C-alpha cells in the first residue's frame, strides 16, 4: 500500500462514468491498487465547491450503503478490482467538471482522488 502516487489515484476513476441520474449524479471508482477498506468519504468537491454528502450512497457488488454509515467502526471492504459507484443528490450542468473525492483508508490515511470528465 505504500508508495501510492497521485497519478495512481487518478487512474482509479472509471473514465466516462460521470453522469446525471434521475435523482442526482453518479461516477465510478475502480480499485486498481490492492484490497483494503474505506472508513469514510470525508469530502467531495465539484468544480472547487464542496458538495453535501447527505443522501449520497456507495454501491459495491450490488450492495448499497449510505455514505454517512461508513466509518472507522463500520468500514467498507473493497477487494482489488472492485468498482464503487458513488451516487450524489443534485444534478450537474452539461460540460466538463473537476471533482475531488477525499476518502479515509486505514492503511494509507486520507487520500484524494482527482476526477475530470464531461457530461454531455
């Protein structure tokens, strides 16, 4: 787990997965590093503005969990190769967006995953 670079974290984003949904927007992150746990999503910013995570969910292996229910005492195990779908209330305008998601990983501390993609 040591030696994880920002470039490696940027490659975790599933290109083209950013999209508006019926009740917000979603995107996907694929674990390309190694199996581990997520003990919280600390922050999500869209185009530099922090987004409220109330009502946001994470889906892995067809199981959905509220972002607020993920904590140090209730971590989310993420096997190598697994894809997380993050769904957030509120839609995004068409065009390019830059997102930054900060997550707590017990093995690494707080990491930041940069995302840039376009909604048509």
